[in-house]
C-alpha cells in the first residue's frame, strides 16, 4: 500500500477561490479554508450558492482586443 507523505511545510498559496452565487454575484477568497467555510455556512440557504472555481495565481489573464 502506497502512503502519501507531506513533502513541504511551506504555506500553499498557488490558488485563489471564487464562490459564485445564484444571483450572479461572486465572492473571492485567497484561502481554501475561507471559501469552504463560507460554502458550508451558507449551504442550507435555498437558491443561494451556485459553484466554486479554483484559479491559478500564476496564470495572468489575457487582455482582449487587438495589439
């Protein structure tokens, strides 16, 4: 049986998290635990939460339009 071992104790901050609400708005979180806490604290509200996206901080968004 293969056992996972932690390879680094450095803080993991490669991603940001965005919680999308059913009303079209979104909330941005820098930490997974904050996004998770928000999600589960609002889970019982009917038609409030839609989905969560995980965004890589290292990927810069491309500008639209022509050069």
